[in-house]
């Protein structure tokens, strides 16, 4: 009888833990969104991206998206507990009057956090399953880089270029306008470059191609591999 009771208790505990885990992945406390600090110093990406750009990009542009997302959700307590990922995956289900603002400002928050984390001052190289998948889907790493640069250069106006994975681990290069995010289209972003002018104009003026060429040097391929590996689960 005691054994049976113990088994029932353990099953209940497992069920409870799994519910808490899945809840915590999609939800946050109903507090405001806050800007996350850069994972390196403002000048760490020099000479490829200068300190002034990083200060402006992180402290002004990213911060504004965070502030605007909080303002948007001010009178919608239900959605304050959602993570930014959950908000962006639920755009069609949000009240009409806030869905465009969440798309723009939630996208701005998610994309910038992703972007700051996919850059590093450390020299890294593509490796493991991601290297194999790039060679499988783009013939070679060099060919992938060429295709990625072309796509990033071809974004009209404000937007992003991404390497993404679908649910089968197949890789694609996509571009998104404004602050639209791949996660709203059920893709997992692996790397992504911000080609809004605020990301490069201070240093590169109108030469977006030079910015893209230099940006390739700061890709965090270790983080990219983590992103790809998690997309396969
Ligand atoms: Fe940006």
C-alpha cells in the first residue's frame, strides 16, 4: 500500500514538474519586459562594429522597442505574462488593436536580443552538425556566405537577413521586413543580421556591403550551432 502511494506521489510530482517546466518556457512573470545587457563591452566588436554604433543600437534603439512593447501591453494584463517568443507566435490571436504594435515592438525586442547574442569578439568557426547542414543545403560554406551576403544586401529599406532552420533541420536563407521575426513563421533563426541603417550608418555610411563583409567576422558560430542543435529537438 505504501509502495503504491509512493508511486502515485512520484507520478504526480513528475506531472507537476513537467507542467511547471512547460509553463516557464512560454510564460514570464507578469512584470514588465526589461532590456538585457550586452554579453560583451560596447567596444568589443571593434574594428568591425564601432563602440558608438553599439551604444546607440543597444541603449537607444533596442531600449525603445522594450519601452514600446511595455506601453502596448499596459492595459492588457493577460499578455504581460507571455514571453516575447509566445507573443510573436500568437500574433493572429492577439486583440486587433495591439497585434501590429506587438509585431513591430515585440519583433524589435526579440530580433535585437538574438542579434546581440549572435555576435562575439571571439574568433569562432562553423562546426559540427551545422557545418554539415550548411554544406548539404548550400554546397559549401563559401557558397552559403555568398548567398547570405547577397540576400542581406538585397533587403529593400529596413529589415533583416536570416539563416533559419525548418522543423526537419533543413536550412534556408530568408529576409524579413521591418522587425518581422522568423519565429512568427515557425522557423528557428540560426544567425541573423540587422540591415537597418541604424546598425551601420555611423561607421559605414551608405556602404551596406562593407558592413555585411565585416559583420561576417563577428558571427558567434558556437551560438549558431546551439541554435541549430536546439531546432533539431
Ligand atoms: Fe537594429
